[in-house]
């Protein structure tokens, strides 16, 4: 059995920066409330020309460059996003076309904030079994166009943002190197706690005036409920990865959790017993970019010298579904 190793990570954030002060002009909120409750100061939203395909393309090119590889080396693409640029085909196919890789399989994963780790686990298994040597794992998301930018939608509108991140995986024969373990979970009993209700695909036509009555076309979240589950499931799935490999919290050099809320990240760090310097946060400047948040954070952690070769890296996520996941990686 092979292991798969992350050899290049890249990200792309749209140029447009939306500050909390900008949001104050759109809805009844305040910089103070947003910072205190979420840690977020600003986030990136797309402008004309940014698409899921274009952002993921930029992130993938950066990841390939850092891996010292070319697009032609990639044999498998796993693409995590909640929505493709169009309802179909999937985002992976649009990226594959941009990379010029006809014939290379492109798989889409729709597991919200846990999507990148589901995608990573999938690519890892294909490499482990010897099916492919090099894979590209992507998380890309446009959330800003889904938001209710009035006071009615403020609890969610201040959180979510856009961006893309990508990681290049390659096979290694060293069983102590690369991705050591991955763990993925879901519980569909909680589908109603964080979701977008409309449009539904079983209504013909899917788009009809009725869906615009009320606020069913916007994301809905029971914030406190989600918060409580997140701070329980993150530590659970991190411990699962530690138990599977025989490592302890003390061995972890850096924890990069999905960036949902700074208070969640801090609570998770405390619950697993990691000091703040071993827990990475960039939500202050990115907001919650759902499937893109972990690869963007990895890429920024590398740029800041916080994540180095040889580090024991723990990745963890929690999101809609509910879904939750972790990975332990010798970086
Ligand atoms: N600006 C100002 N006030 C706001 C606001 C905003 N953007 N959003 C909500 N409020 C108000 C509420 O209306 C409420 O007012 P009330 O007390 O008069 O009713 C008050 O702030 C408290 O709301 P509450 O929802 O209890 O706040 P909270 O401390 O739970 O924080 C979240 C809200 C959404 C930040 C928090 O619950 C959260 O982060 N949840 C998990 C999010 C998450 O992880 N989601 C994605 C999973 S990947």
C-alpha cells in the first residue's frame, strides 16, 4: 500500500474585500458584533469574471507550481464544492477543461464545509490502492451570491464568503509520511439545521414565483445549535485520528480546522488541549469559505511559515448535513 503526500498547496481569493463596515451599510449589524461573535473583520466576495472554475483554476495552478509539477501530471481530480458554476455539469469538469486534461476523471463532492476533507479522503484512497500516482484535490465556493443581504439574513450574511484552494497529492512508499489517516462522518438527522430550502428539484418548474415568497431561497441556520454540535464533533473526530495513528495531542504541530467561527476554533483548541500557537485561524480576513476554507488556510499557513515540511498536521471540519471529518498528515 502506498501513502499519499501533499506536495503543493495554492489558493485564490477574489480581489474584492468586503469589510464589516461595508456590511453595516447593507443591514443592521456592527463591526463590534461581528468581531466579537465570529472573529471576522473582512472577507472576499467575487467580482465580474470570478467563477468557481476561474478561482479553482488559479488555486490549482499555484498548487502545481509549488509542487514542481505541470497540469499534465495530474491523473485524478476531486472537486469539493456545494454548487458548480451551473447546475450541471459538476465543477470538476469545468476545472479539468481549463487545465486541459481531457479524459482525466473529475469527481465532485458536495459535503459543504467538510467537502475538502471528504475529497482528500477519496483521493488518498485512490492513491493508496495504486490506481493513481498524482491527484488534485480542490475546494472552491461562491457563497456571496446566495446571501440575504438585508437585516433578515444578517446572522448568515456576515459569515460566508468566496474563494478557492487546491492541493496536489502524490504517492509515496514511506508509510510514515503523507496522509496517515482520514475519517469522514455524516448524520442526516440534522439536514434541517443548516440548509437552503428552495428551489427544490422535484417541483416543475424548479424556478417559479412561489419560491421568492418569504426567505426560502436563502441559507438558514440554527446558529447556536450548529455551534454546540461543532464544538463537540471537532474534538471527537480529531481524537479519532489520533487514536487511529497512536499519536497524542502533544505530537500535533498545527491544527487547521475548517474556519467557521473564531469562537468555535478557540473552543476546539482548548477542548483538545492545544495552545493557541498550534491552532491556525485566518477567518479574520477570509470569512467562512465552506469547502475552500481548509486548503486556503493551509496555503496561507505555509506562506506565513506556520506549516513546515515534516510537521504533524491535523485537519478537521464540521458542516451542513451534519457532516464532519478529520485527517492527520505528516506534511
Ligand atoms: N449583527 C448584529 N446582531 C445579530 C447578527 C448580526 N450579524 N446576527 C444575529 N444577531 C442578533 C440576533 O438577532 C440576536 O438578537 P436577540 O438577542 O435580540 O434575539 C443576537 O444577535 C444573538 O443571536 P445568536 O444567534 O444567539 O448569536 P450567537 O452568539 O449564537 O452568534 C452565530 C451567532 C451565527 C455567529 C453563531 O451561532 C455561530 O457561529 N454558529 C455556528 C456557525 C457555523 O459554524 N456555521 C457553519 C458551520 S460550517
